């Protein structure tokens, strides 16, 4: 086998290993100074200059524009999606929580599984260095996912895969091993602008651009102010943690949705059954218990109460 054939075979096997861990889609990008990544870096720059990050100062970390700063000598990126769609609706009048957070903390779930894939790669290529990135590292994730061909960036700015839709969280294995790249994805939103028109706070200020200062997830998850702005509380409906409106309305999420059977993605009982009374009456200790192994622990107990108090449209039961 020549070295190109060997590289192809290793790349295929690596993707198989990732699929065996429950990831779908999976794809590989090469770190070669792609002009698309340069364009996405320029978009990030413009986004920051416009102040769209709100108080998320950590978004300004210059490392986000330089993948090499996350792993010296990085040559390839394995990008994976983990489907979190569950064919279930919250109870009538329940407060609403973004679907990405219904199950176990996806950061931990993805990290644990991708580390297994990384260890397998190292067993095949002794000198290979690798690193797992999920959400919290300074990686421009959706741009790399697009580059690896696992989906395109929709006008709502979430990554969409033509078979799986957009109900997936993303994970990345950076490595120093040269691997065979997949074709980058092409945008397929066409002239559709449903996500833009249905956003109750007009947070999608132009296609592909989210102003966090207007986005319900930003205010319910990231905003640390004691009171939410009036324009948000007036429009947040029953969304107490995150918001899925721009994805719910997306035509790519209407057909052939596979309900995840992954044990880690199944909803916690309280998450799909939550009332305002519960939110306000649970003690900090009770909240700590609820939020164990959940990505929702980013929302502190006082923030749950603040968010509940901002919700105007629901009866308590
Ligand atoms: C900051 C952040 C937020 C912020 C800001 C949102 C945002 N869109 O930036 C807030 C708190 C609001 C947020 C909300 C949500 N988030 Co968030 N968030 C992130 C984080 C940490 C960084 C995103 C980022 O780089 N923003 C900066 C701006 C510049 O990037 P952008 O909006 O993506 O802009 C890109 C496009 O506009 C594109 N672009 C520009 N012009 C053009 C033109 C064309 C033609 C094309 C195709 C593209 C394009 O280039 C830009 C740069 O890449 C990522 C994890 C990570 N490390 O990347 C998760 C991440 C994006 N979030 C995620 C999730 C699940 C959500 C929510 C769905 C949660 C919820 N249910 O409430 C919402 C969705 C809201 C929305 N519509 O974006 C997932 C998305 C998974 C997916 N399928 O895409 C990620 C990838 C985390 C993960 N590892 O899974 N999030």
C-alpha cells in the first residue's frame, strides 16, 4: 500500500470508529489555509466589531481565528454531530428548555467518546498528538464542521445536515496526523427566510448573523444581570432556558427526523415537565441535584428564578 492509500484507509477507519461511538454525521477537514475558513474568520471579526457578542468577552479570544493555537502542528480535524432530537413534546403549559440540553451534559458525553477515538488513533500512529474540543474551547466550530462536510451554516447560523437536520451538537478531534479530507458542504438554505421571520426578538439581524443582545438563549443562559431586558421578557413566551424557534420552523427539520435512542440524550423528567411554581420554590440544593450532569448548570439557581419571573404568558400549572 502506498502512503496515500494508507492515509485513506486510516481516515475511513477513524470515521468508522466515530460512528461506532454514536456520531452521525462525521467528516474530516484538512488544515491547509482554506479560503472559506478565512471568510468565516472575517465574519467573526465583523460580528465582534458590531458588539454582537454582548457580555461574552471570551468570544474575543484571538485563538478562535487560529486553530494552530489549540494544538501545535495540527494537520486534520475530525468533526462529528450527535443527534439530540427526541420525538416528544413538553407537557402543555410547561416551561420550555432548548432540546440540546434535555439529556446528559453533551460536553462530557462527546468528550468521553471522542477521547476513545483519539486513543484508538494514537494506537495506530504512535507519534500522533490529538485534542478534543467541544463548545468551550476557542474553536470556530461551525466553520470547521462545514469545512469537514458534515453540514452547512444555515441563515439561523446553526449547522444543518441534509439528512439529519440541525438537531445535533458538535464535537471535534484535532490531530497532527495528515488525514484525507471530505468535501466541504455547500449552503442549501436558498431563498427561505423562515427562521429570520419567525424569531420573536428579531435576533437574526441579517442572514447568518445573530445579535446575541436580542437572542433569547443568550439572555436565559449567559446574561448575568439581575433583571432581563423588557424587550426580551415581553417576547420570550415560555422559553426559560435557551430557545429552539429558529430550528423548529426550519424546513430541513420537518422531514424524516430520527428520534435519538442514545441513552445519554433521553430527557430528564423535570426538564419536560417544568412549572413556574417549581422553578420558584426549589431550593439551591434541589437545583444542584437537578442540574447534576446537565449542561443547564451554566444557568445558576438565581438565574432560573429570574428567568421564570420574566415569563409573562404562562399560568403556573
Ligand atoms: C457563542 C455561542 C452562542 C451564542 C451566540 C450564537 C451565535 N450564533 O454565535 C448564544 C448564547 C446566543 C448561542 C445560542 C445557541 N447555541 Co450556541 N454556541 C456559541 C459558540 C460558543 C460560539 C459560536 C460562534 O462562533 N459565534 C460567533 C459568530 C461570528 O459565529 P456564527 O453566528 O456562527 O457566524 C458564522 C456564520 O454566520 C458564518 N457566515 C457568515 N456569513 C456567511 C455567509 C454564508 C453564505 C454562510 C454559509 C455562512 C456565513 O460565518 C460566521 C463565522 O463562522 C458555539 C461553540 C463554538 N465553540 O463554536 C456554540 C454552538 C454554536 N451553539 C450551539 C447551540 C446548540 C445553540 C442553541 C441552539 C442552544 C439553544 N437551543 O438555545 C442556540 C442557537 C441560537 C442561534 N440561532 O445561534 C451548537 C450549535 C450546533 C449546530 N447544529 O450548529 C454549538 C456549535 C455548540 C456545540 N458544540 O454543539 N450560542
